[in-house]
C-alpha cells in the first residue's frame, strides 16, 4: 500500500507518457508534475498510460492490447493527493470489474471459499489479502466473530465492513455489483435474492461449451449454484459428470476427474482463468498462465524459504502465488536463513544483504522453469538483471500439459474427502483434504490458502523510511519488505575493521564466514555501511616484539605451538563440545514438551443440528477448539439425533455425543466438565430410526471407520435429495468407502467394474434403466459382493454402524422388476 503525504513530489509523473481522452485539466496536471501528454497522431511506442472513462474506445482497447495502463482520470488526482503513484487496479474503467475498490480478507472461512473470493477479487478489480492490511475495506465472515472481526471492531475509525460472503456469490450469480448493506454485520438480512436495477453483465466467451466443475474445488451447494449461474451467463452449459464435458474447471492435477478430462481432450482451466476471461471478454489459453491451469500435486520446492525484491503490483502477486503453489514458504522479509532471493534487478537492500549472507539470488525465470519441470533447477543460468529498475508486469509462466491418457509418474492420488460447515439438518457441502486435510477455521486466522496455500501479507504494513548512506542501522537480522524501494538492512552493525572483497560477478554469492551461530560477518556493500561484530571465537594472534629474530627464535617456536594448540581447541574440540551440549539441552526440551503435551488433553467439538453454536473465542478460554473435521472431533454437540452430514460423518469416529448443556456448563465453570451427565438421550428418534446410539458408538470404537471398506458406492441421480450428492459422497468416504460416484446411466465402464465385485448401487425403483442391467449382472453373472439398495438402507447402516448384507437386492427392486416382467421368475426366486 502507499503512504499519504501532504506535499506531492514535483516529478511524480516523470515516468508517465500519457494519452488523454478526458478534459484538458488532466493534461495540465500531468505536465505540471513532469509528465508527458501526447497529441494526435499518437506515438504508441512512447505511450505508457491511457487516461479515459470509455473502456470501449479505440484508445482504451489498443492500450489494453499493448498492455499499457488504462485508467480513469481520478488516478491522476489521487496520485497527486497521496504523493505517489496509486495502484492501477483500483482505477480501471472496465465495467466488468464488479469488485473495483474492494480490499478484503476472510475470517474463519474454509480455505476453498477463501480461494474463490481471492480469485474473484483479483480478476474483477479488487484485492485479497490473507491478513488485515492498511486500507482494508471488507472482512468476509459467516458469524461476525473470530480474531480478525474482533480486531476490526476495536478499530471502528477505519470503517472496515464485516460482510457475509453471500454478497460476493450473489454478485457473481446476478452479474452486477449489489448494494452490500443487507449483507453487513451485525444484522445481515438477505433471505431472498435481490432484484438488480441495472442490466447484468454477460459474456459469450464460453458459448456452446459443455463445462464441468471439479469436485476438488469443494464448493458448497450454494456456491456451486452461484458459480453455475455466473458460468451460464458466459454462454456455457454445466454438466454433471466429467465424461459429458469438453471444458473442465479444477484446482489440482492428478485427481481422477483431472485425468479423465485429459484423456477426453478437454480444455482444462481454473476459476482464475474463468474470471480473467470474463474480465477481458476474450478467450485466453489456460496453458499460457500457470495460475490458469490446475496446480501440480507435488510440492517440489518444499523446504525452501523464498523472498522477492524489486517486483511490484501484478508481477509480485503472480510470483507470490507461484511460490506458495510450488510448496515453498514465501517470506516478505529476507533473513539469514532464507533459501533464495528472486530479484528483478541487482539493486536494493535485500539484494545487497543476500550477497553478504551468501543467499543465492536469481531472476523469476528460475521459478518458471522449476514450476514447468516440477523440480528445483540450478541457479547458474538465471542471473539477475543488472538494470536498476523495478518490474510491475511480467509475462506469465506457461505450463506443459500432459498428453491424453498419460499421467505424471510417482504421484499418488487421493479421493476427495470432506470438510463440514453445515449448521442445519440439511446435508450441505464438501471440501477437499488437499492441500491440508480438514483445516480448522480456528487455525485459519493466518492460514496458508492458495488463498495462503496462496499469499502471505504482514498485518498493517508499515512504511519504512529511507536510510542514508553510511548510516549505522541497529535492528534484528531481517530485511523488511516495501512495495517501492527496499530499504533498511536489518543487520546488527558494530565494526568495520574486517571486510571481505566484493565478488566480481553480479550474481556471485559471497562465501559465508566460518563463525559461530551467534556471530555473523557483514561487509560494506555499495552505499550501505555494514559494521561487523567483534569475533570472539578467533584464535589469538601473536605480535612479535622489537627484538631480533635470532633472539626470539626459540620463544617464537613455543608461541607457535601454543597458537596451534589454541586453534585446535577453538576450531576442533570446542565446536564438538558445544554441539553436544546444545543437543543435550534440545533433547531435554523435547522430552519435557512431549510429556507436557501428553498430559494436556485436547477437546475438539463440532456442532450440528439446531444446537446453538458458541463463539470460538469463548470456547478457547476453557481449551476447547471448534473443528469441522470429523476425524479430529472428540465431542459432537447436538440436542437431538439428526441425519445431517456432520452427524453421519462423525459417527464412525466415535466421539462423545453430548448436548449443548455440556458446552454451556464448561464455560460457566471455567473448566471442561465430565461428559457422562450430558450424553445425548433421544429415545424417540432411536425408535424411529431403529437403532441404539450408544451401541453404534461402541461398534465404532471397536472397529473404526470401516463400514463400507473395499466397496465402491454408486448413486443414481434420483436416489438422494437434489443437491445432496456431495454430502452422501462424504458420508460414504468417512465410513470407509473406496470411492463414491454419481451414476447417470449404465455404461460399459460400470459394467466392467461390476465384474470385479464389491459394488454398492444406491438407486430408486423409478430408475430402471440404471438398476435393471445391474440386477441382471447380479442374478445371472454371479457378480461377487454386489448389492442393489436404496437411500434409506444406506443411512440406516451408517446410524447402526453395522452393514446389513443379508439380501443382495432390496425387496423394492424385486417387486418393481417382477411387475415389469423383465426378469424370469426363476431368476427372481434365485435372488
């Protein structure tokens, strides 16, 4: 972000050569502050900016084609007002930028919803940050609680809005920017979809395309509906299976659906690709930008800590996302233990410090090559440019797509697992366990998403002051980040009497001095004075006195021997002794920590049904965490037995099922209460569903989540309530199913799978075109361990935690088949 100043510099527009389509007053302002304004006929080779209000004008479109900055005239006024060049994205005249001016973060949202918000804002005129920063305008939250929300409430003067994410999804669904008033906390009210009073924006970029949204995006049913409407407005038709589509939208490679899309020669892209095409209203090849193509499954840069310097604007955002997507840790600050510095040019404090500390520095092409080859490349051929310039725009990184039918070797794929967020009895949505299995919203405060899986940002960035030449700087060993010129080497500076020569090559790193970990060397680099600490671990040096060599010869021999002994002591013996002592202390610390951890019991609760949800900050006071991961859930809080997704997914992990009174009493008494008096007792529902809750929990404790182990579950479209297949899929997975798929028709592929055995088909009597061929296979081909059942049987088995396989076929289907006379009587009797 930029710093406001009262008096703008006289040369603020010295690098601006503009083409002005607006009033003459803006021409005068640009020239007043040392800028240039072209007159007709325009010299496009000199033009850097186009000032216009009309996005469809020839000048604006030509400027976009030439990748110039096309901005509104208000950009000139605000740049002068604030004293420096403002961010171009907030002054675009593109009417498709629905979220122009929105600078937002998310509080306690799941990472995949944060990812959708991130990509939508970045492509459609806004900006997303994983943490609170200056000039923040919105915080997306579902309940108005959480640490970020609390910090916003204490800073009322900044006028940051707490808003429900449904606002963004409704804007996408309707194709207009809606008034955010009804979506604001503390009293959001958006029960019905608003009617826009302007014409919605549409596009024909995806016209006649058959598009499929991958399950690994883990969208809730509501988010899926909103995005489907948004995509329909771009001209495409949404398909239910990957086998019926020609365009595939996914998040990661190496999923089953991704491989199927590759084999079918589908066009493959991401939500970022879709939003970018909507913004430009033009077709974009997704393989020309790595962020427009599903991310690699391998974390090939895991263990790296990478910083950036001399990149600004869109270039910095793109590189930050690529770094995190590669598995590396992105750090805004350069530290002595950093692995690598990616620099746009060989200037600035970060670059100089990287040479002092012996940290390799490379251009962004190293990251591009590593991303394309999915492995860390050598540094030698990626030297940093010697120009003294920053880059705010770079060519995107292209990707190499696999050939149809092939997949990368050595990559193990997992089926999609779930994260639960429904707070009502309806089975609502799923979330992938990639990249992090069931990330908890409470751990998301500064979480890494591809929204920190995709970017990091320091909270409320400070603006650093310029350090003058030869100024001694006293601070920690860190190089802070600024968006313009990197300044302030954060290095301890104490002495200037021990210097090493500078390397002759621009990219040649200096060798690290052989010092103890508590003492580091520095050097004077260009205009920065770096002062060294005194070396306390050097062997003592002896200075000869003024006597003749002949008189001192025997004495010098003794001193040489003593010096040699001291060198051996300092350089050989003592490092081993110190290392041993350090390891000894470390082991003691680890043992002490592990014993403390074992004593401290972890309580992770999950709320379901109509039970009131207690704010997470109150639960933390008694060491209780709220989780959305059933595998980690220790206590399921509900006031009655319900057949919700959360209840059915957590049951196989045998948590304590308690009423909300347990939570209330734990908070009131400031300690976690014994669960036994608060066990859920709901005899009415147990009788209705025909099971005993305690018996089911006992079976789950004994056997674990293996109810459907080895089975592939297939569900016909009408077998489950509309929009609830994702919930059924997650219930099957959490109960041990190998896979769960939607079966729209009886295909050859499914027929060959049936011959392998261990298949559960969940269907209805009205879908005879699907289950009758399956029933024939069971009766005449003796398919091993194949069963035809209905939805109620599936839910009943999950509630009982007991698999009822006495009959291969449910009586409902036998009656329907007998009445249709499609099977012989002897075959039915056999069944």
